[in-house]
C-alpha cells in the first residue's frame, strides 16, 4: 500500500508555499478544505496539466489523443557533505537541480507565412542596397572623371611649350605597362589605377590625347563598378555608408581592393598611422657615472640584463645583474655593444652645494695662524704645548705619548694662536700628514740630546709635501748632554738649513720644562704669520675640516672641527662628508660651551647623524634638505666604490688571488677605538705587518664601544677583537664568552702592535733550521780492515760532535750526507772535538773520503717563526 500524499507534503516536495499551492489547485478547478487533505494521483496530473498550459510549457495537439511534441523534465538530487573535522565538523545539504527539455526529432515545423514574409523582406532589402550601391559608385565615377579631365587640361596647358619633350618622356611609360604579366592595376600619383590595354573606352568618356594613356582610367571603370557593387551588396551586417566606403578607395575612386601603392606608402610611414622600421642599428648615448649597476646599464641600453652580463663575461668580467661596475668597465661594455658613452655627472646636488658655498662672499680680515707641532715620540711636543697652555696635558695621555690630534687655541702676548698637537709614534703617520695639510706653520720639535730620528724626517717630508713653512724648536737644551749644533748639522742632510748657516729656516733653542726660549718661539711664529699675511672671511656660512671624531655614549657623535672660513653658530645645518645634521652645541678645548666660532678656531660640535671621518670637509648650508641629499649621494657613491673595489670580479684577479693564497695564513682582526684617527692609524699599522707567510686583515672596526654585532662578526670569522680605549657592553661580552672569542684591551698603540706580532707568530708556528756547529778538514786517509777508511782531520771551526749529522764537501760541493761511525782522539772514542784539535773520523757507509775534503757537522733546531 502506497503512502498517501497530503497538500502539505506536496508543497514541501515541489518547494512551494502551502497557500500558493491551494490557490493553484483552486484555479485548476479543485477545492480542498485544508493543507492536511489527501491529494490523489489524478488530481496531481490535473494540476500539472493546468500549470503547463498556464506557463506555456507544452503545445496542445491539433487533435485529441495526439502525444505532446515536447516534454520538460525537472530533476533534483540531494546529497550530504561533511565539512571540517574534529569539533568544527558540520554536515551540509547539497541539492542539484537539472532541467531537460525533450522534443520529437521527426516533428520539424513546416514553413509558416511569417518565415516567408521575413525572407521576402530580406530579399527586398538586398535589392535596395544593391541599387543604392550602384548609384553611389556611379556618382563617384563621374566625380573622378570630372577631376581627371581638369587635371589633364592643366597638364596639357603646362606642356604646350615642350610638346616634343612630353612625347619623349611619355613613350617609356607606355612601354612599361604593356607586358602581359602585370599585376592588378597600380596607382600613379593621384591614386587612379592604370588602365588595362585591351579594355574598350566608354562612349560617354572624354577623349584624351594619345600620349595621355596613363591617365585614362574611365575606360575600365564601368566594367568594374558592377563587380564591386555585387561583391559588397550581400553583406547585410554592413550599413550603406560602410559598403560605400569599402567599395571606393581612399581617394574616392571606385575599387574595394586597397591599391598597392597606397599599401606600400602605409608600410613606409607615408600614411597618418604609419611607422618606419629602422634600417640601421640605433646608437644610443648613455650617461654613466663613477659606478653603475648592471641592471641600470641594461635599462639605459634598452637591452635585457642577461645580454649585458654575457657581454661582460666575454670581456673577462664576472658580474651579476645587481652588481656595480666602475666607469671604465661600463664604458668598455657599452662601446662593445655599439653605443657611445658620456661621463655622467650625477653631481646635481654637489653643484648646488658648490653654488651655495660660492654665494657667500665678504671682506677678508686677518686671522690667527694654525700651528701644528710635530716631531719624534718623546721629544717634548706636548710638554711644550703644556707650558704654553699652562695645563698638564701630557700626564693625561696613556704612557705619556700623544695618541690623538689635540686642537687648542691660546691667548698669548703675541695674539691668538691655534695649535694642533700630533702624535709622534710611527703608527700615526696619517694623522701627521693630515695635520700638515690643515696648518699654516709647522713647528718641528727635536730633542737636543737625541737628534734627528725617523719620525723627525717623516715630519719634514709632510711639511714639504704640504708646502708649509717650517720652524725648528730644539728642545731639552737644559740637559747636560744637549748638543744643538749637532741637531742643526743633522738637519742639513734633509735640506733644512738654519738661518745661522745662511738658510731660511728659523731654529729656536728652548726648554719646555723650564720655559727657557718659549717666548722666542712665539715671536718666531708671529713673525712667520705676518709674512704669510693670513686672512679669511669672518662672516657668512662657515666651512672647515674635521680634525678628529668620536662617539660619546651620552652625547652621541662628537666631531672636533677647525673653522677655516665664515662663522659657525649653534643651530646651523651642515654636511660633513657622508654625515649631516644641525649643530646642537659648540664646546671649546676646555669643555666650555660657546655660541659661535670664527676662522682658525677649533671647536667640538654635537648633532651630526653619525661619526664623520677625520679629514672630511664640512660646509654650513641653508636647510637640512640640501645637507641630507648631499650626504646620501656621497654615501651611495662611497658604498658603490667600495663594492667595486672589493668585488675582485676579473677572472685574472681571482686566479691571481687563488695563486697567492696557497700556503698563506691569515689573521682576522676587529678594531674598535675611541676616536676615528686611532682606528685609521691602527688599521694602517696592523695591515702593514702582513708578510708572504701570513696576511693580517682588519675585517671590521669603527668608533665606539664593542657591540654585539662586532662580537658576532668576530665569532663567525674567527677574528680577534682589539679594543683601544673602549670596552665591550654586556650583550657583546655574552657573545664573546659563549663563542670563546679572543678579546684584548689596549691603551697604548705600540702595545697593540707587539701583541698582534705575538699572536701572528703563534699562528705561524715553528720552523726547522739547520745550524752548522763545526767543520773539520781531512789531512790524510788511513785504511783499516776493521773500520774501513778513517780520515785524519783537523777541526778548523766550531765543534765536531759524534751524534750529530754530517756532510762531506769536496770543492765546496756536498758529495755525501750521513752520520759519523766513530770519532777518536789518540785511539780513544770521544763525544766531541773542539777547534784546533786533531782527530780521526770514520764516516758511516762511505769509504770514498779523500785528502782535502771537508766534513761539516750540523744540528737541526726549531725556531719560532715571527713577522
């Protein structure tokens, strides 16, 4: 027994509200009292038939009893899907509905009157379009004929005076057009097709002269018009204007096919939208600065980066697309690729800065002299300056030697004088050279009891290289062994001639300890300054140079600068090398804060973005933006130059480095110091210790305390950390302890050099050396049945020992190397025989000893290798 279906269940099955289903049943002629009443199968079929008739889903048969011509089936399929997993798992119902309409294939609808009417209208439209097309073509033909007749009349009037020449020139044209192998008609200058020779002329066309056959296009126009009209008349999707445009060409002449000459003009760029294909390679003018990346160069050359990399590789340069190359390499590869190179400035910001500085002008006034005190270590340079300043500077320096450039200006009876105190140690050569360049006068201090020393000679060379006048201060004349005359004579060997000897160099004898002769030195300085006539602009924006720089933990980057022009004030914006900033404070040498500093005055400034390099120039600018742009451009150039220098990208260089690296040891160092000058001096002094056996590399360094990044760098590269007047912070000490990094603190520079020599010697290890300890000369040879050949010898040098190896030399050439079998003295075996003593020597496994040979006794010893 089948289950009965109620109206409610039927409504849920067909997804229709119950109320709407009751209304549809009522419209179908069936009445129900409620949704729970049972619906029979007959009533369902009756409802379905009503709904199909109402929605046009079925066509009623012509006669009762015929089957429907199409059936529409609605199918639905319900599935359950599980989504997610665990606690978030859920079940989703998915219903797929499908609608299919089926028709009987044999029931093809016969043509109806409506279809015939549509076909008839289409045919009428086609005929109208054809007639319209023919009319337009006829109008165009007539206009072209009128235009052509006017053109021929103008040409005829112009050629009346030269009729013979016209015939002569027209004959070859006619001859060119006669071959039967001609392509479809081409156009002449007016866009008209040349005529076919066999086409008969039209009766209504104007007759042209015999030699004007080239312009007579009317004779073929009538034959071709019908073909063109018929060709485009059947295209119903075209409007009348489109068909007319396709039927006529660009010059109004009938002919739907584009003419060959116009097409050639379009390809050659003669048309409005034509373009020219380059027939020769494009040569570009490329602007290149000091350095450029391969990618940027490829972009300027309009090439792929891989093509430029290949060209570099063919030249022997291995570079990646992101790597920087120098100007010479870039210019070579650019010329190799067929382009020209222009040296790019990229100096827009620098030019703006230069113009900014040149705008500042003013009246020059006298300025104080800048005096640099130079000389050998421990000759009394700082003590002399100490006496002048009435302070105790020397006691504050580690080991009693100066390791920084000290800058001071003092008020004397002779006026204001600025002093620069340079170190005398050999490692501070760059500091002394920088001091000589900044100064107006060099005071060379030489100890009267010590004389001219290596750093004294170096200071003389620096002063001459900078073309700075020299004043010699002969110090320590209060000592008993002082000999100023010897100092003057020793200086003569270096082209420093005293005034006493007819030269032009002032030499002052003094004692920095007692103050004797110091006033005479100040008088000499003032006299030399008057001769030089020193002057500078005291107003406007300041310029100068960095003497020393450091990183203070509480104040940040600190730079000691010497003002050379203008007035440096608090609040000024300045650019200093690759750093920039605003002056937050100015301090003099005593630590007192000042508001401004004029020419020849050294001051400390705060407020820079970083620690500048010693020797960098500083310039005060109008705003911070210009300073920042200049600093960033300089930093980018310096970084690119460093990358290019460190790249080692030539194959020959790499192979050479590989060849040099065989058997060569290396010692890596990380150097941190309190000031930039010390870092520079340590770097130069330590790298100069390198030998063919060991190479010393300073892989990192800088100004300030030892940080965690420094310790990490040393740990990864197995380097030793050198701390010069600085200490490691807590995080750095943790990394150092964890990785076992070698950390050493120093405050005197020669201690650093000695320690590095010891470390390098430990890396080098020991070597085996042979040392000759004695030589014996063979006077006679005795033959023994028991011992063989026994050499009677005289020890002529050193000691011959029995248990040491020996060599037999004949005519100073080694003929045998071995050991002694016996060593006798008056038939007694002895362990050694000394110089001047006779002995008998039996050489083991060698019986060819001859009179006159030498027996050399040696020993092998281990020697510690050193730098």
